[in-house]
C-alpha cells in the first residue's frame, strides 16, 4: 500500500532500521588478498571431543535400549503365562 503522495511508509521504516553492511560481508576488489584470520584459542576442545564421542555412540546406545526393552517385555510375558505353577502339586 502506498500513501496518496506515492511514498511507502513501510519502505521508509525498513530503510531506517536496516543495519549497515558489515565490512566482512562486502566483496573484496579483485586482486586484494583476504585478511588474516585471527587465531582463536581452542577453549572448547574437550567439549567438542566429548560431543563427537556421544554422537558416534548414539546409535549403539539406542540399539542397547531397544534390546533391553525387547528382553524385558519377553521376560514379563513368560512370567505371566502360568507355566511356572504346573509342578507345584497344589490343587
């Protein structure tokens, strides 16, 4: 929608609040070398390696949980069948 004067208040507002282009997102002129990357100390080395180990182990943990669930369901079913009372001799 536009005003009667042909101005768009939404476009004006967006132009006011739009952030300026950051220098690391602008294109470099041809032939100019890229700036050196700042060295970052690896603070999260142990956390990253623990995360990778957990991600690698996840399928095995899921498989173990599924196997445990199946076995526990099978054991519950065998206890409910009543075959354990056949040799008791009680009437």
